[in-house]
C-alpha cells in the first residue's frame, strides 16, 4: 500500500511523456493547455476576490494578460489581487517564455542535427557518387579534383558544367568534412562535396544520393579483417545487387555506370553477374600483387608506377579518337605528336575494350580505334597544326627485328623475404607463379601462425607448388628475431602492410620500425644489400623512409587513382590491366649497352629509334645518379631532350612478350 500513490500517478506521467516525445508540436500543445489551465485558475481566483463587472470571462482574460505580459503588473490594486497577479506573472516567465524558448531551441537543435547527419535526399543530376568511406575515399576525391581536363570532358558528355561529388558514408559527421579540409590537395574545395549518411547495402539509402541519376558511381573496397565472414567483396557484391534490383530502376532507361573494387580476383565473375549495367571491376589485390612482382623483377619500377598512377605528378595516360588518322600505322603518325609518346591503340569490341600496346609497326588504325598516349597534358595529344596529313615517303620505316637478343637480367632465381601478412599475399604468391622465367623462393615472416597462412593460401586457390614458400613465425620488429633470418642473404625484402591492425597508421608504424631495424642489420654487411620494397597505407608516411636503397608502394593511392581514372574514362581499365598482367605488354628497364650503345650523350629521339629496332617503345630514362647523388625518373622527356648516359642509367621501355 505504500506505493499506491506513486502507482496512481504513473499513467498520467506516462501519458505526458508519450506526448512530449512525439515532437515539438505536441510539446507546444501541452504548454498551451497548461497556459489555459493557469489562466482559468487565476481568473477564478481574481473573480472571487474582486467580482468584476465583466464576470468570470473578464477575470480569465485579466489572468491571461498578466500571464503573457508582465507589463500589466503595476496596474493592479489590492493585496490579494496583486498576489494572484504576481503568481501569474512569474508563471508566465517560467511556463510561457521559458517553456516556449526551450521547446523551440530543442526543436531547432534537433533539426540542425538531422540536417548535419545528411539524411536529406540530394537534388542533383549527372553527379559522381562514392559509395562508402574507406582509406581510398580521400585519395579518390583528390584524383577527381586534379584530373580537371578529363573531368571537364567527362562532364561535357552529360551536359554538366560543374562537378557534383556526393559521398555516402556510414556517419557523415563534421569529422569527415574536417578530414577532407585537412588534406592539402583538397582544402577549401571540401565545401563542394556533399556528404550523406547511409549504408550502401541498404537499397533505400542509395536513393538518398540519387544513384540512378548519377553519371558515375564508384564503390571502393572496405578494409576487413581476414576473420570477418562479411568480407569487403561480399559487401561490394551486395551493393551491386542493391543497385540493380531497386524499384527505382524501372523508371530508368539505363542503369548508371559503376566502377567497383574487388579484392579477390576469384570473385570477378560473381561481381560482373551482379550488375547488368555498364560496369568496370578493379581487382585491388591482383593489381598490387602484379606491381609488387614486377618491381621484384626490376628494382626501381615503383617510381614508374607512381608517376603513371598519380595525376599529381607529370605524365599520364590519355586516349583520343583521331578519325583523320585512320589507315595509318603508329610509326607513321608519331611525327604529328612531338610532345608525347604513342603507346598503341585500344579497340572497341562487343566484349569490351581491347588494348594493343607496343604495336608501332604492326597494326593499322581503324575508324573506331582510340590512340593511347603518354603525355603531360591533353593538349599535347592534338596533332600538329598544318601537318595533319603525313605522306608515306616522309616517314622513316623502322628497322625490322631480326632475332635481336633481349636482356636476360630478369631471369633466374629470386630469394625474397616477406615481412608481415595481409590478405593480398595469397594473390601475390599466385602472381609469382605466373612468371616462367623466374623461380621465386619466398620466406614469409609473420606472427600469424604458419598453419593459418598455408590454409589461406590454399583456400585462395593459389598453386603454391610453383613458388617455394617457407613460413616463419616471428615478429619482424624484434631485432633478434629479424637477425635470425639473415636478411642480408636475400635478393629482395618486402614489407607488407598488415590488415590485422585497427588502421593503416599502426601498420605503417610497424613497417617503418622494422625497416629501421633492417637498415642497422644490413649496414653491418657492406654495400651488397638486397633491394627493399615497402607497402604503405598512408602517403603522408612516405617521407619517413629515408634510405636510398628502398622503394615504396602506397596501395590505397594506386587503387584510388585507378578507380577515379576508370570512372572518368572507361577504357583505361583495359589498358592498366594489360600493363600490369604477366605476359603481353610490360614496362621494363634496359641498359643502353643492350642496344650496342656506349656511354655518352644521346638525344631521346635516337634512343626511341634504337629501341624500336628491338620492337620496343622507349618511354623515358631512369638516371640512377644525378648531381646530388639521388636517382631521377624522366618519362616522356621530349624527343629533343639530351641525356648523358652512364653504365648505371637505364632506358624505360614498353615491350611485349
């Protein structure tokens, strides 16, 4: 019985609570009801005290005026009437003004928070959508902003004049906006980006960013721990299914163009079947594995990749349609483009795009073909004015190759030591096994149990029999454990960015510490040190690697460039795939002595002609030692550029196997 009073009030309190949580309109109704009740009570008391001529109605109006306007307080006479008037005036401050201000302030705050959450559907068309916030997203934004020429031409195809970039993130907070502003390459342009909160796996959230009126959709892969059953690839495929099955597509004549990243190349067929619209799938693990393997074969190639795969640096790959050059061969049109290098052509077929690289004197340009250039700007890919017509007798025919001996430097056995583990290593092992001219002997060192690593490699489907793998359980940031591996006896040492840590910064910290320990060990064994390649997750940490014998691959930056560039120009996907796949066309280094050239001064056009006699396309020069003792890569130097070549320098060429 002690709780009976409390229980009787519970229904009333519960009713009031349910009304207040319904929103500002119900709260205002409650305040109005309370004001009416107080006015009625005060009016009754005033009527009992004074008995005004107007009756009870006049007393209630008197009470309401005192409640809402304290200016009437000095007009009242009589002690008891002033007491009632004072009570009504104080109640007016507390209930009428206080509650009203509190309700309006709280309502405005909730509305602002709702708007800041990015839940409002966008009202734009022909925009670019990035589905998901990952370590790739800021870099993708940078690449899109820096590719001004390609972006302008891309938007022109849709009749748009300005880039509208929309990002769907799980939590589009002010923190993400600040992160974009903090990027020195984005800065104030972060205000041009529209952030929306949502999950790409939810079909209704896709409508929030109006995917079906977008000119392009980019789906970067999320970082997932290897033990998570919901892998990044499963999420990407589910997103593609959500895009293709949304009821909104019934209103669309065609599905939007999508560029998606898949980590496991084995899931490429599944991804392609999940989306019937225009789709390009970038296999992240395969591409990085190919780049790493090619860099192991030819130390220094990471610098070539960095320039080709970052618009912030000089040269880039362009494709142009020049119908007036139909019927010509590549060597015939080269004089029309003195400021860039013609790499080949890309054909449009029913199955997609077919790139043909390093075909200087083998292939004739057809009407629908696009020419592939290595150039500094889009303007450099315009033919010379006044010389658009090239007569056959004005062109010097290239010397045909007659069983010329190729460089054998890439062949043999490679002893490779890998520090760390991530989900990319099974793909890396498989990629190593595709090279028939090299036998890779790999030692993998990680704190992950060897049985688990072997299991994951086998589950991936990599043929480990083609690569001799030795698994060592050790922590490479412990000097004693690293010394026990005798790293000085290897040809290459590779630091892989771990995906078992919370973020990329932690992984990079371990890599950098391990590299410092390695430098101390190698310094004790003289100058014949192995080549070192580090995979980093954050480009800002590149400057912390000070050793000249080290190279760096920043995986998120490379993949971000690919996703952004393929979104702007679809055929680039086929070109990059051709470049980074074993066999076909590849970028390699050549000594000038391989062309029977001695040390001395050469104009780049002479080097081009000499490499052409070996069915190769010269694209630049790698100076191993400049005046300050550092190396320097010069791509697309210009045909009149003069080089003083030494035995340590290398010619960068595009060749075919």
